């Protein structure tokens, strides 16, 4: 006789908040080393990420510093809902980039699920988010490199972090 067991898991808003809290810890690392983003902006990014991640509406989001259209240092998070990520510790933000003359940026790409929402449904979600984004283009890669260095996950929902840092 053979027994078969099936398990399933669903994520809740609490799981999403846990994952978003790890991203926020990273943003506080950027603030500690580079002075931005400020605390109000950090909480706005948290609210945005929780809302969009809970609905499956974000493909990726990036936060960092750019000069002349080129990244200097940034944190890029790719959303995953397939349970493929393990949970790790936040932190490890690169601390020695020269950001003189640089500007803060954040760039978000919506998921295909977002695109399948009606314009009215998109407006309902956007009304719950304190950040009002406009269309634009992410900066190009500056004099540095990418490394996949962290992942944050809870009950199948998570983000894979990649860091761009100077050589």
C-alpha cells in the first residue's frame, strides 16, 4: 500500500509584510551609508511593496543612486511567487560607493498580472499606495557589476536581491 500526501501553502498579507520588512532593512542600510532614502520615503516604499506584492502586481523594483544616467550602487529585487526562494538575513548593503553628484532613484516594473487588470482596478490599487510613479527608464549600468546576493521569502512569496556595486 502506498500513501500519498499533498501539501499546499498560501501566503497571507503577513507573509508579504515579512518579506517587505527585509527590503526595508536594506533601504535603511542605504540610508545609513548614503543618507537616502529618508524615513518617510522608506515607509512609502514599504506600503507600495506590500500592496503590489500581495496582489502579485510587481515584477521587480530597484532602489539606488545614479549619476549621468548610470547606476553607481543599487538594490534590485525580483518578485517570485513560486516558492523557489529561501529566506535569508537582510543587510550586506555595499557601503563604500562614491555618490558625490549622484541622484537617488527608484524604478518599478509591474507584472503581467497588473497588465491584466482593468484600468479601474489599477486605479483602485494605486489609490492605496502613497507613491505616485510615472513612466521612465531605469539607469544603465555604470562602472561596476551585478551580484545575486540575498533572497527573502515567506510561504512561497519572496524577492531575489541583486546588488550593483562599483568595481
